[in-house]
């Protein structure tokens, strides 16, 4: 019985390697489920737009806007 194996294009491997190298300079942050707080994904600091997630713990489906989930610098009151 022959099995079908999908071959990966060498150019696709090259693009993946370049993408990993570019991502080294960005800060990675965790995205948590807004319902239960479970970590559902990771995003880099240059990510923009909306992202649809499904929580593996509570099974809720949510759409997250990256602009609302950015980490903000804490400003000290003097």
C-alpha cells in the first residue's frame, strides 16, 4: 500500500527560515481567552488587526483585536 507524502517546497522552507529570523527582534506576548484566562495563542509585537480564536479549555470562540490586547507601559504618578 503506497502512502502519499506531501513534499515541501524548498522556497517555502526558505521563507519560513527568513520569517523566524525576522521575528527574533520582536517581543512575543501571550493571548489569553477573555472568558477563562487560558493561554490560547502567542503574538508578536508587530501584529495588527483581528484574530479569531477558539479556547481549548472552555471551547468559547472569540475575535480579538490586537489593538486592545497590547501591553501598555506603566506610568508612574508623581
